[in-house]
């Protein structure tokens, strides 16, 4: 399985994107800092219900104020957020970036 990770955002390769094209390049916004994981002009974000997808053309990268920019191979990806499990309470929560 092909995937990319930048902080709490994971892009997992899928066969095709679904949903409606969004008028934004932001994949995930930070809850505490207001920083964002943002695609460059070659990438496109799609939304299908609660799921986000990325269509990456050649040269697509994702940047963030606190992480190194990464280049994404051309293709279609589902966006997921890393989760953490507290071993004492057994509660699962999103990792906050």
C-alpha cells in the first residue's frame, strides 16, 4: 500500500477519487495553531460525505508551516488523520497538530 504522511495527515493511494471538487487547497487545518496542510497548485481536493480525497498531478506537493514539504507521486489518495489510543482509558482520539 502506497502512502505519504506529514504530521497527523496520511494520504493513502486509492484507485480513484470520489465526491465533489473543493475550492480549497487545504487538506487539514491545525486545531491549536491555525497552521494547515496545504497542496500546491498541482493538487486538487475532493469531498465525499465525511471523506476527503486528493488528486495529485505530476509535481504535486503538500506543505505545512511546521513540517518539511513532501512531493506526492501522481495519483489519487484518500486523506486520513492519525489517531492515538490512550492505553489507560481506551479512548481513541485524533492526533492534534
